[in-house]
C-alpha cells in the first residue's frame, strides 16, 4: 500500500553515515488517512527493526520494534503507556496502521523514523 493519495512521502535523512541504518521520512499534504507501507521504492534500503511514528499535528508519538507487538505510546497530554504499536516490519518494508500507530488522521503532518 503506497502512501495515501495526496500525501507526499519525502526522505529527510537517508543514513549516509558509515554503518548507519537510519532513515527519517516526512508525510504531509491533503489526504485521507489510510494504512500505508514504506518500502524500498520509497528509499528504505534495509530491513527495519525499530520505528517511531510522530504525528506532528496532533502531538502524538508511537515507538515500536520488530521484537514486540507493544511499544511506547505518547498522547498529546504527555501520558505514556505500553500498548500495541500498529507497525509491521518486513524485508525492506515498514507497514503503518494509521488507527493504531499515530493515530494519524486526515492531512496530519507525520514524521516516521526507521532504524535497521
């Protein structure tokens, strides 16, 4: 699933440091929120093992790893809980469930940080 129609997915940093497997993506635009994948076609050149989805618009954040279905979630008020992170990790692919990982709603600016 590509990024939602109308959303621009941009690579902000591409891990061009020796032995670094880190990327930062930005998603913004006029779009209807829908689950999406970040893949090799988007520039993800490694297998992700951890990721952070930061909804800049709503000030929420979710951090998760491939080793656990639960992760650290932070809501706008600052409360942190251990809960489902809503991300799937695959070969050069990160899947994002917008209802769980952000949550991400229509037209939100979102930063997605990925580590390998």
